[in-house]
C-alpha cells in the first residue's frame, strides 16, 4: 500500500494515563467512573475499556497531568465499590492521532500507523480509534519521533 492521504496529525501533551484495573465486569462501571470525573471537571481525552479472559474490566483513560492525583483519588472509592484490584497511573504521556474523512473506507490505516511507530522503536501504551481517527498514547519523550515517523508514512 502506498502513502495514504490523511487530514492531519494531532498532538496532546502533559497527560497522564490512569487505569482502574481488574474490576469484575458488570453494568454501571463506566457510568460511575465518567460521571464522577465529569462532576469534578476532569476530562478524559482518550478512553479504552476491555474485558479480559477472567471477565474483568480494565478501564484506561488519559487526563491532564494536573488532574492525575485528583482522578486517582476519585477512582479509589469506585475501585472498592466495584471490587476492582488496582488504580494505576503513568505520568509523562502524550496522545498522537491521525485523522481523515475516509478512514472508514480505507483498510490498513491503523496497521500503517502502528507499524510506523514500531519501526521507530516507539511503544504504544493505549490505542483508541473512531471512524475518522486513530489515536495512540505514547511516552511523551518520543512524541517528536512519532510525529516524524507518521509524516514519513502518510501524506499529510
């Protein structure tokens, strides 16, 4: 596949990755998390949730670095309420995204992005996609390298 045209590359810095891990899966977990954060004015820039083989939910989100400890403090009681195992965080992350109106009709775009980052030696910490964007959370120190790799791979 040749270079795919994209609408652009977005970057968000000064973020932290926060996770509520190994919560027995049941209705209301996501609602409780994001209602609680929203009431305190904490915005999640990226959200990933999945269910593992033990039927536990993992919810991982990016918040502004300034909000990380407040967010963790809000999630801790929810972890207890829902029987979760741990609230985690990782500071110093960035979100890099590519976007384009035709992604839903163009196969392989996500794979191209992940390959570009892998070839540059950049580890992806979290992935989030939509019909028109692909976003990766990475170590903030590698953001410039990630953007350069994406510019080499895609027609911006």
